[in-house]
């Protein structure tokens, strides 16, 4: 199985990080707590994107393992049927 591309995740993390930094800086420089809060939300978005990406990767590994197990099970059933001359 081909591993998924990291490019969209990397871009999302980069843009959210830059937004968080710039919004927080502007909020502190201009004494605007709303901008600081928006920066904090962007920083939270970075954490959520990274956590979602890791969960997605784990799910793909689990699906790949299940697919491999099913392939082995089908092969063993096929061998059993061929052993009893029940190949239709």
C-alpha cells in the first residue's frame, strides 16, 4: 500500500502556525485580546491537525493488517476446498 502524502498536512500546519504567530503578535502589540484568542485557536488547530494525521495513519496501518489477515484466511479456505476437491 502506498503511504499517504504528507504535503497537505504539512501545508496546513505551516499556515496555521504562521497565522497563530502573527495573530498573537498583533494582539499583543495592539493590545487586542480578540486577536490573541484567534492566535490561540490557530495554535489549537495545529495540535488538532497533527493529532488527526497520526490517528489517520494508525487507522491505515490497522486496515492494511486486516486486509493481509483476510488474504491469508481466504488462501487457507481455498486450500481446504482444493484438498476436498470442492473447487467450483
